[in-house]
């Protein structure tokens, strides 16, 4: 028996829940490999670390951490919240995804960038128009500065 068995059990339950969001083991392990503390990355307060460093993190791994600037990517329905959860219409799981979104947006100290593509060019069925995550609707409009970045910006040669 371990003194911290309740924490261990909770960790295993969270891992099982997280694993249920993936189609296969390879996809699950690929995402799991991005987690920091499992591979020796330090956890805790990041304020005293190198300010010029970029940290890639899952939302689960970011719990308890903060950064001056945070980018959240692929905020589309089907990605966040997860497509399986949307298809199952499980409100409890949807609310858990909403809580994860809250965790993610509260990791930023100074600047938060929320991004999503209008089109997914890598879909198996060809280009698919994406719907922004329903969680973005929860933001007060007065806190949002919307930028529309299209393919035209890449063709602008400043030289």
C-alpha cells in the first residue's frame, strides 16, 4: 500500500480518460510523448527559467504552470472539444473539455493567442471547412482582438 494511492488512482483514471480520446495506440503514445514530466522536464513555476525558451506542452501537462505568452492552436470543434465527445453528446465529458480549456487559457500571464484554421487541408476527404471551437464563444468580446490571417500574407515579400 502506498501513502499516495489516491493520487496514483486519480492519475490512472485521468490517463484512461485521456487515452479514450484517440483512435489508436500510436496516436495516443505520440501525444503522450509530448508530456513534460514523464521525460524529465522540470515542472512548477517557469518564471525563473530562460525567458527566450519555447515550451511545447499539452494542456494536461501545463496544469500549475504559467508563461508570459501562450499560443493555443487548432481550436476547432472536433479538435477541441474532441470529435468523439461531440459525437457522443456526453455533456459531462464536454464540461470536462471546457474545464481543460479554462486551464489552458489561464496559463498565460501577459498574452494569449487562440488560433484555428478555416480549412483543414489534411483531411482524408479533401479540404474541410472548420468551425471554430464552441469554447471561443465563451470569451467576452471586449477582451478579443481578432486577426484574420490568410494565404495572402505569405506572398507579401518585404524585400
